[in-house]
C-alpha cells in the first residue's frame, strides 16, 4: 500500500455537500482514508472573479498505481459535476494527487509531486496540519517550512465537520 495525499477543492454548488460526497466516493474507489484535514475557505489565485473555494487534504492508502488512481479521481470529479470548460474557472470538484509515497512521477498526464503545491497555501496549510514534518520529495524540506513562503495568501479555517468514512 502506498501513502498518498490528495487535495480537494470546490467553489461551485453546495460546496460542503460536494466535499462530503467526494470523501464517500474516495473511500469506495480503492482508497483507505486515514485522516482528513480541517476545511479551509480560500481566495481564488489565478482567476479572482469567482467564488472562494473550500479546500481540504486527505491522507489515504491505496494499492492503485498512479495512472489508475488519477483515472478514478477524474471519474469522481466528473460524477460530481466537473466540466473543464473554463481554465482555472469555477468547479464543483477538483481532486489533485499531491504526493504518492515519496515517488517522483513525470508522465504526460500526471506530475507528482503536484507541480504547484509548494506555491499554494490552500494545499500546504491543511497538509501541514496533518504532517508538518513530512519532507517534500524534490528537496527534502519539511512541509511546515514550505508553508512559510505562502503566508501572504488569504485563507481561513472553517468550522465545518464533514462525515469522514474512515
């Protein structure tokens, strides 16, 4: 089994319900959910003319190979209404593979570690909540250290308690 970290985000529709449904589907898609971070509300980075996101990070175990995991995550996004119409635009669900064990993967359809994770506080804050001392595979720095460089990005922890199918 590989330990994986996934980032979930939504800014369209019933955001809280979509996160809950995504967690249910992850548990049914060949992943064993271990822990889920708090939910954070975050300002859009690339296109600011859209609603704020709800984001969280999931720690899970899987025996799925990276491509199969990606395909299952994309199917979950689609089932939850994701349509890739506007680049960086609003979305019902976005699920990214942040880390897949300590593997470095470079495929046309998948790059792990996620190529922009070190620039995004909405990824690093919930990841640091779960595993602050986890080391980033490309340079060995702990997640808590990477988080320091993103302090200017707006984010707030929400008081939501999602049902987690552990």
